[in-house]
C-alpha cells in the first residue's frame, strides 16, 4: 500500500501480484490485493 500511496504503481502492482500468488484466499490481504489490482486495471 505504501508504494501505491507514493505513486509507485509498478512496485505496488508487483507486491499485489505476489500476494495473489500465495493463493491464500482465506487471508484478508488476498481479497484486498485482488480489489486493488482490479482498480488499477490489472
């Protein structure tokens, strides 16, 4: 989130994708990462 807030979108997208790659759908962070990627058009 910090990367997104300082407008480093490329790094933020990378971290969100790493979160999704864990496939831990039972974690809140997974859903948040999905939502952020969707909002960023990824």
